[in-house]
C-alpha cells in the first residue's frame, strides 16, 4: 500500500471525526475533510473509498442492534465502542418508536445529533503516559449535566432547576447517544420523516439501561450550522404533553424497548415521559476514558 493511500480503517475514522455530510453545507463538509486528511488529494481519495465502504458495509436491523446491545457490558470499552461505531457507519436502519394515532415517530441513527462539547483532557507533557485513560476520549459514551451551553458560549452556566423529575428519576450522568427523533404526520402519507430537536440516548449507569429523550437547544439549521433555540417557543413534538421538556425517560429499560418493538403502547410511553420529565438546559460533553470508567464503577 502506498504511504499516502488511506486504509479502510482510516476512512472509517475520518467519517466518524468529520460527521454527517447531510447536517452541514458542502463547503463546511469539504473544509472539515481537508482539515482531517491534510490534503486535497486525500480528500478525493477519502470520498471514493467512503462510497465503497458504504456499499460494502452489511446493514443491520435496528431491532437486531438493540438485541445485541442488551447482552453487552457497558464497562467493556472495546465491545461497546465497536457496537456503537456501527451507528456512525450507518449500518443500522432507522429505529421504530410508534404512533400516537396522528404522527409516526422513529429514530434516525445519528450519534452526533446532540450538541456535545469536546472533552477536557490534561495537557501532554514529555513524561505523560499516553496509554492511560486520562488522555483518551471514551469512544461511545458522553456525560450529561444541567447547565446552559451554546456553540458560541461553550462554558456551561449553573442551572437554576433541578436534575430530578417529580417521580424521583434522576437525569442520567453517562449515556450512549443513538440518534435523532423524527416524526411524520399520518395525514401526509408521502412525506418523509422530519427531524425534531430531540436526541435519544441510553443510560449507561443503570443495570436496566433506561432510554431517554434529551432536547437539543443547539440544533442544526438548514445550512448545517448550530443555533440556539428555546424549547418553549418551538412547535410541540408531543402535543399530548403540552410542553417540550428538556429530558424525559421513554423506556424504563433497554429490554422494554426491545420487547415492545413494533407494538409500542404509546399512551403508556407518554405517561412515563410525563412522570419523568425534567425542565432546564442540559449540557452534553465527551469525557476521558478514565472519567467514564470511574462513573461506571460507582
């Protein structure tokens, strides 16, 4: 292999680092590719190989992906990272949620849908041991905490609202991002699914791994740029709830989603969402491998 030829492993890494081309302008996407690859020549090579990678990657049903996840140990970094990477490569089809009678809801696989701050890693020094987890970001899990944050003001402001729902359910501190909630009106049979500002995540800290919806106050606009929104001034995603809450539990466990896959009791889901709803901005952030391992060991 030529020294300047990209391996398929490197192509996959670039694809994950750059993000979804559909979520940004072509100019921004190409600029990110050039920054990641280092040259126009490698950008062209990447685009050709990325198309080939997409054609060759075996597709996995969302239900099968969930089934595999229920058997995995979230503390196994290699296994969890590899399984989650399948979402990045779009090897997993859209996840079905259900319908409330008027709208059909689904989840488009897009781990980067939720605005997530970069991890805070210690500076490298000549004596630093780069093999330890302090210098590496966890490949699949991100942290959540209450606090105002935006792309232009990355430092979170302390939240004045609590992190516990009226039911006593706490906001998960460590989650696996899955994708973006989408909806399609029943009356418009030929329309495509449209993105909402909710991202779906799985609680990594609980044994039963509850599934949550997190409202992204910094979603993408039509040009692929992040901007700030107020959920109270946005169209209601779930009309029955009467409010766009910032966080709410959709399923009490990963197994519950799998068991009810394709035959979801939407009324029961809405009841759980209302009971576990949390209001107030939520900040997502990548974190060091060692920090994630510490949370999982608690």
